[in-house]
C-alpha cells in the first residue's frame, strides 16, 4: 500500500517565474522545495509532469525547459478547472508536482540525421527541449528545420526566442498563421502549417520528423509527409490526450493495448498504425 501511495504523492514545488506567452497561455518555471529532489531532477525531451492543486485536481503538462536545467518549466493554456486554478497562482506560491513521466522524442535515433519539426499552437513547447538539446550539441545532428503554425500572430508562443533559434547553425524557422487580423503586419505565410511543406528543405533522405499539435493537424501533417516520400518509421508524433494518472494505471489514455502516458506520449507513426484509435 505504501508503494501505491508514493506513486501518486506529489513533490512540493515553488513557482519561481511566470511568463505571459499569449492572452491565455503562460510558462511556469518551478523549483522543488526539497534540495535533493531539485538536484536530482532530470528529464528527456518530450516527457511530461503531473501538476496538482489540493481540492481542485491534477493534470498532465509537457516539459518545455532545457533538459539540463534542474528547474522544470511547462507552458500551459487556460482551458479548464485545473488550469484556471494554476493561472490564479502567483510567483512564490506552491504547487504539487510529480514526474517526469513517459517516453520522449527519439534523440538517439536523430543523431547524424536531419531533424524536421512540425508544430501547431501549443504543440511547440514539447519540442522546445529538442531545440535546446540540438543547439547545445550541434555536432551530433544534421540540419534542423522548424515549421510552426498558430491561429494568429498573437497566438504564437516563445516569440522572444525565434531570432536565437535562427542563429543556430544550419537551422531554419518557417512560420504561418491561420488568419491575420486587420491592421497587423505579418511577413510570413498565411494558412495551415502544411502549407509550409512547399518551402521546406528537409527531404525524406536521412531525416527524422517530430510533430506535435492538435490531432487534426497531425493527421494532415502525417498524410502530407507520407505523400512526399517520408516513411512511417521516420515520423514521430506526441499523443498527449486524456492522461489522468501518468503511470498507466487508470486506463483513460489507453489506445488498444497501448497507454499514451506510459508507452508514449511520443510514438513513431509506424507503432500507431495497427491501433484502433490511431490519428490517421
């Protein structure tokens, strides 16, 4: 019984910093109050944490910080009861945190290969740790190309980092939005993120794809890439949905015999092809 209780027991973490990303999205940087927990914290790009507020509930959020940083950060959109409560917190407040959990992006498989990232909206934060890792260990990877789509220019996250990303050797950032409000200047494309495929340089030769965003977006991303010669084992998607416990016990995120929280959230598309609830 003690092991079961410990499995779900959160650590106490203080909110160190809150950065407003968009009108409904913020990045929260936490610091574990236990020095040993803080010093031992490590995660792989693509993993997630469970954040909880006593009396309100718990939810899963992808890590967006540098994997070599001992203070985890998560970019959160205000969409429900738990996120409403998190948004009511301020710097210095305490929150429950447990993790990291899940299988992350295939960083080892990406070594020596070009990396294509396709992100939509709040799907960019789970990919940010990959960008920081590639930038820190540039010699291990081939070209890096980031395709990012958002609803409007003001719905983009991490805008303060784009110029730095563009300065990473052999890195390209292509941007698009669904719509541009009247009077707003926008020098990039307008349309869904797959419209950027015509401008990308990454080919199916010796490359690996990482994509994250709404499932409808990923569906068309996968179809578009398969049509361009990419294979199902080159494409990795993040299936972050319905995760409740984070450790494969509750069954909410189950897809056939696969659990998004425990076996993912990152999957190769090939591993999803035989599942009844696959994205394409």
